[in-house]
């Protein structure tokens, strides 16, 4: 998912916008600062990351904590409850990776018979 050659938008299952699911996965291990989120999310601009974080905060999935000159983002209990379904969606995508790539490239589904 975070590999630069991985087309993360290939997954037909979306959790919010293109980046929201990846932000949630980045916060799985605990709170992170904005600059720490930008490391694994290399392709996201600051503007887009800010928008995704605001949407996640608005929806009650992420908590923004400011204090002592630091701002950190963390998953709420509601946000953490999405990790299981996201793991299932990621496993499904991995299991069907080749079929998804073929479909995106216009090859269509593999022939059966």
C-alpha cells in the first residue's frame, strides 16, 4: 500500500477519499505529527493531507491534539474500529491483484472454461 510502485488507488474499495484509508493505516500504531505522516505518504501534498485529516476529524475517526508546540493526530475508537474492515479489504485486494490490474489495463476478466 505504501510502496511507491503500488497503485494504491487500484483498490475498488474506498474508505473516504484516496488518502484517508492510508492515513488511518498510518495512525494504526499510534499518534503521529503531520510531518511524520508525510513520510509514508510520499505522494500526497500538504494541502490534500490537511483536507483528508480535517474530513477524518469531522467524521469522528481522527482526533487532532495540540499542545506544547506540537500537533498530533490519533485514531479515535471509531477510527480504530475501521482497521478490521480495512484489513479485510486489503487482503481481498491482494488476493485479486492480478485480476484488478488486468481489468484496469483493459484485458478484462480471465477466460474460464
